[in-house]
C-alpha cells in the first residue's frame, strides 16, 4: 500500500469518526481539513490551484469542503436543530429519538452554513471522499 493510499484510508477513517460523533464540530472540521489536504496530495503535477478549481467544479461537496477549510467568509460549521421526518424515525438511534420526542421532532446536527444555505456536514464529507477517490493513482 502506498503512502498516498494510507493517507486516504486515514481520511476515510476520520470521516467515519466524525459521523460517529454527530455533534462534534471539531471532528467534522478535522475530517474537512484532511480532505482539503488530500486534494493537494492527489495533484498529478502542475498548478495545484488549477487542480483544486477543477475538483471544486466537479463536486459541490469538495467546493464546500475547500471553502470551509480555507475559512472562506460566510462558510462555517454550526450546530443547529433539524426536523426529523416521521419516515426516518425507525432509523434513529434511541438517543436521537428521545431528544426528538421532547423537542418537537427536532434533533441537533452539525451543518455547513453558507449564507442562508445549510448542508449536513456528514453527507458533504462522504460525497467529498467519493469525489476524491477516483483521483487516487491505481
């Protein structure tokens, strides 16, 4: 296994660690920063900014990760309440189910805020990981 593949496996692990701690902004930010750094490592040569611009153009998730990691104005991690649709109740962990019962079907989640738009950070990280993987040399 190459060093690059080991780094990618570590990124994958940190994305899962963040998902397992759904209210940890720190773990979500760590995964985002690792994904941002992985994009630089995957650059096959040439201008790294051009490579990153191309990646961001291919993947909205990577664009968001890059904006978050660079501390772009107006892009930040927030913990906010989100409504849980009734159809999702059978899949909720017990703790989230109990919280939602007492909070009008809402649970707290870490989200990426970009202006008025909101994105589930764990969905974005998973999509960013999937967008980076095809760029691994095989």
